[in-house]
C-alpha cells in the first residue's frame, strides 16, 4: 500500500516509524515531515493545512491511505474532501472533529450524554461573560472555543486575571475567529491522565494509558507546554479504574456518538482529571496526542496499518491489538526560551544515537546539508522501553550524548512523588 502521513512533529515521526514496520507498506510519505521522518519515509514539501495540494499529490501518486496527525486538517474537513475523491482517510470527518474544534460543542456533548466533566458556561458577549464569572469560584478556567495552537486555555487565580483574559479574547480578539466564544469552567484539582482510543464507526477501543508532563520546569512549575515528557502506562489505570472508565465514560461516548448521528472513525484522545470525586473528562482531541504517541506506539506489538484498515472497514476487534507488558518513557529536549520565544537553526550533535534501545523521535528538526538542526520549540523526544527505572536511567544517560545550543529538559520525568 501507498500511505501518506500528514504532519511534522514527534507524533508523525512515531507514526511513520511504526507504519514502516508493516509488511504491507510499499511506499510511505510524510507531508511536510521533519528531519526524523525522512529516515523512515519520503518527505513531501506540502503543509498540513494545504488540502488542495495534498489532494492533488494523493491523486497523482494514487495514495491508498491517508493518516492525519494534527487537528487542523481534520477540522477543515480533509476526511470529507478526500473520501469524496475515493481516497481512504484514517481520521474523523469535520462533524466529528468539532469535538476538538469547538470546546463548547464538546462540553455540550459531555453534559447531554452524562459524561462526568467540570461545570461550565459558554459566552459570546464580553459583558455577559463578566457577569457569568459570579457563578464560579477561583481559580477558574477560561478557554477560547476554537483551535488556538494550544494557547487558548488560561487558569485564572482571581477576578482581575479573569476579566483581563475575557477582554483579550472577546474584545481584543487575540485568537481571531477561534475566540468568538469562550467557555468558563470550574477548576478541577487532581492528577491528569490520558487515554487514546482507536475508534471504528463510533466504537471505542482503548490503547494503553499514558501520563504526560505539561509544565516546562521540574515539580510541575512554570507555563504550560505541548508536553515535555510522558510515560506509559499510567499507574491510575488499574483493572478497577478501567472498568469504571468503560462504564462511566467510554460506553456513554459511544452511545452519544450514535445518538447524535456521528460516524466517527479515527482516534479519540480523552484527557482526564482524576480528582477525589473520581475521573472527569477535561477535553477531547480527535487525533493522536504528542508526546503520548511516542510512548504508546512503541508498546504496540500489532501492525498499526492493519488496525487502521480494520477501523475503516468496521471489523476492528480487541484481538487485533497486542501490547507489550514493559513500560515506555520519553523526555522531550526543548529549545531555550520555549514555550515563549526561541531561536531555530542550531546544529544538533549526537545523532543518530548509537544505542538501538534508545528511540529518538524528532519533534522539531530539519536537515541542513549533512546535519540535523533545530526547527521548533520541542526538538527531540528521547524514548526507551523497559522497566520504568531502567528506561529512565537509559534515557538520561542518552541525553548526555545529545546536545544543541540552549538545550533544555526536565530532569524529573518518570519520578513518582
């Protein structure tokens, strides 16, 4: 089969790495890809939101399957567009992609289908939103409704910060049309956990769980990032917890998708907050997470391409998925200044890493001449499978052999406190 993966991050490198292991792959492409994807696929210089050019490329090369990494092309309707032309896509249509594309849409779905989540209210007018603050205690959370490249969520410790945030989103329009609505939400305390699910025509098949690290500094301090470390499995997902999640969340999602007329095939990423009241859903994403993908896929023994095909056909079964017992962990190496301003173009030393037990997934790199250089805020995900303490030790040993100017990373990933 000829397969095209769309995207340019660590998630897409991990997807290409895993897909390249399939015996059914004849040709594997990644658009636009990065330095790492070029090691296992052919990079195509087309941006992930340029649907017309991606379609033209897919028709010209007679691509059999398109696998969509990031959320933007899904929300833009790439699945609908390509399937009209007879090209199979692993990823939900535009209607189902609204579960990520609109936080109001997702929260309304959760509430109507009795899926545990935080209390919320949605507003489009600044003055009414200001009035609505009185219905919540502090801290509270304000979310721009649409896609904001991970920057549309603000935890407000007091009324002044909340008022300023509402002004920036609804009046100053710092997120443009993606901030036409805001969701004000109660703040949940607890521990975050992530669960990725394969979805086949509204039926959910959970993958192994993961726990990521959002804050840039040790001890979960500093601003939020796209994720700077992760491990799988999460210790919270024991047999009893999995049964509770299935009954109170996954079954209700399936019923809700059916009731609302969805035909969801692709990935559903469920972000949880595990509080004293039990698990509550923070958000839905309609694609693989990053860096969760980098720790979940190395634990998958089965052929990923076959799972995608079974999902699309509609005959996916639990038996199609076999998982390694051993854990997996990744530490993300970041550019100096991330998640704020950072510079690109610094040469990366120590690649390819010589130990085959270490997988280095590229998040933000490109090739200049014969060298890899930095090309993003998150640069590399240094990954290892095995018993957790052993994997952790090997990763941090490997990091000592990799360097680029102003490189940063957290030193407490995988420590249980």
